[in-house]
C-alpha cells in the first residue's frame, strides 16, 4: 500500500497548478495528520496579512507560522499571540533580528524597483554554525479591461554557514517562482497558464569589515545579490519555457502566414538542406 504522504504529493503533481492551495486544503481536511508535512513540502501562493501594530502588510508562509499564528517581520510578534515559552524559541533576537530588519529594508527597496508594487517579507532564524531564512515577494494583477489576471510569488529559502574566522560564509539558495496567468474574453473564451519553477545556487562569499555591524551588513548585501541574480535568471527561464513554448504551440495550430506561403518556405528550406548534403 502506498504511503499516504507520497500519494498526496503524487496527487498534487497531477492536479492543476492554479488550484494547488485549494487542493492542498482538501487533502488536509481528509488527512489532518499530514498537515505539517504537506505544508512544509508543498509550495503554494503566498497570503498577505496586515500587522496590527505597524499597519504594514507582510507575507505568510510555513517559515513564519506556528499553528494558525504568523510572525510579522515589522513588529517581530506573532498574531494571534502564541505561548510565551514557544515565542522565546521562535522569535529571533540579537544579531539575527538585526540582520532580519536590515534585510527587510533592503528587499522592500528591491520590491519597489523591480515590482513597482506588491508585498515583500524576509524572515531569519539562527542555526548552530550560522543562520537560515527566507525572502518572499508577491505581486498580483487583478482583472482589467481585457479581463486578465496574473500572480507572481517568489520564495527564496537560504542557508548560511559561517567560517570559524567570520571572514567568509557558504550560502545555499533554493528559489521557487509560482506563476499564475489567466485571460477571459468572448474572443478566446478562457485561458489559464500556471506552474512553478525551482532552482538552486551555492556560493562562497567573503565578509568584509571587522565590527559585528559591518559583517551583518555584508551578509545582507551577499543575500541580496544572490536573490537578485536568481530572480533575473528564473524570469528569463520562464520567458523561454512558458511563453516561448506557448508561442510555438500556437504557431503550429494557426499560422500567421497563408499556408501556401508557409509551405513555400518549408520547401525552400528542404531544398537548401538537400544541396548542403550533396
């Protein structure tokens, strides 16, 4: 008999990507014992909440969740509040919290420059020999005059292992982009394009400065550069994989040129190939 967790993942891979969140909730309602494992293994579109203390929006994911509560990066508090003993273990402090605050300020500027809107959040937590974290971006476009909609969710999970000298660190980045596009009109009826793309990158980068604040700032700079490079690369891949392939499929189904002209071009192409092989 198949393992229920593996069966659930296999089922989710075969269902429409645009409905992953609702399908995931349906599976959890049938098998509540799989909730924690599924939520930590399946990437879904991010949700937005508003921090009651600061009035700023933040993104929710499995990395800032404890049960049904989520930690705001702006107030560093869980909403709704959780048990104080659990909060002491889950809420970062000291250098990790300082880096988290600086990283949130940096990704907020990045979000405004590259996304011109949307929501961003960053969360960090301590490890034995370094720290880990996640950088999140979300941008949605509601239906306009062309009844189109779109959603972009970026999830960048990072792990940083510091050298004993504190002069360098090893960065490991796992990035996932969830893309959801839709169009509905009388001319095309309805069209949905959804999916996700995951890539990994690793790098050994130096840490400049001697004071703790300088080393912390260098960590933020290194993380920011890796996230920026990864997002640029993944956007180009999506451009080729999604839109390039869709264009090829549509071109095979309906030619822009008259079929007679297209056939003449193919015949000329075959003639050139035949002459090259003589």
